[in-house]
C-alpha cells in the first residue's frame, strides 16, 4: 500500500498543482483584471505548447468571468487548469481522452452558465448567448479533433457546421423548457456529449455504425432518466 501511494504521489506534478492553486486563489481573492494578468502569466510562462490549448484556456477565463467566486468553483476551475497543463506539457500518455474530458467539462459549464443567466432574467439576450455558447462548444470540438491528430479535410467544415446547427437548436429548445437550469443543462449536454464522442472519430475515419448505435442508445437511456426525474414547472 505504501509503495502504491508513493507511486501515485510521484505521478502528481506538484509544480502544476501549485500553479493551479494560485490560479484558483487569485480568482477568489483578486479583482478580475488582476486575476486575468495572473492567469496569463501562469499559462504562458513558459510558452511551451501554449498555442495548442489557448482556446480551452480562454474559455476557462470566460467562465471565471461570468461565475461569481465561490470555493467550489475555485476548485473546479483550478482542476480544469491542472488538466490543461497536463495536456499542454505532454505529461500524460492518453492525452486524447483527457482532452475529451476537458472539452466535456467546459461544455457543461458553458451550458450551465447560459441557463443560470437565463433564469436570472436575461431573456432578452438569451438567443444571442445560445449562438455564442454553441459556437464555443463547436470550437472546443474542433480543437479536440486537431489535438487528436485529425487533419483538416473537406468533411470537417460540414461536420462542425452541422454540429453547430444541432447545438443551437437544442440550446434554444432548452431555454423554453419549464425546467430548472440543471435539468436544462443536462439535457443539452447529452447532445454535446454525443458530438464530442462521435465527430472526432468520424473525421478520423474510425467510427462504426455499431459505435454510433451503442452511443445513441446510451444517450437515449440517460435522456429518459433526466426527463423522467426532472421537476417540470407546468
């Protein structure tokens, strides 16, 4: 047991944990402009591989801007930055799976932020937010495709455009469902999950009909659970 614990501790990159902790504490305690400067320094110094994960990093900063500081989200954002560092610095073997997890977490947080804002009375601009959030998720999806070794192809713009259209429609439908923001976020997130799970493999030419069928069945089951357990405000 002691040897196993030592092995786990050796795999933890404590310098990156410290940077993620500084990021989280700066978000909690500093005004956002000062936090923004601290975050830029933490990410871009040293500049190794900084460009490859710049978009997920700036999505994280947007989320930090719209979310009021709380200890819980400080831990969430710090953990997300730690994952970004692990991928950026090539410190994990299965970077694709970790990147996929990062994209899913950021996508859910974007959807949650949208529906929280809608519940708080921002109905007048909700449709604009729907387009922006869908675009951000699709760009995260594109970055995942490129990080997975996918090359630009004729199919990529079509697949990403169709993903954007599907997400926009799902987000707008979610806006008008009589549900709380968690249920709204989960329902649309299931669609985002399907896209993140299938589009990169499709563009890489490695997806099968069986994979699509199994994924669709799992998501349908989850959708049924979410819809059945949600509190409908009718």
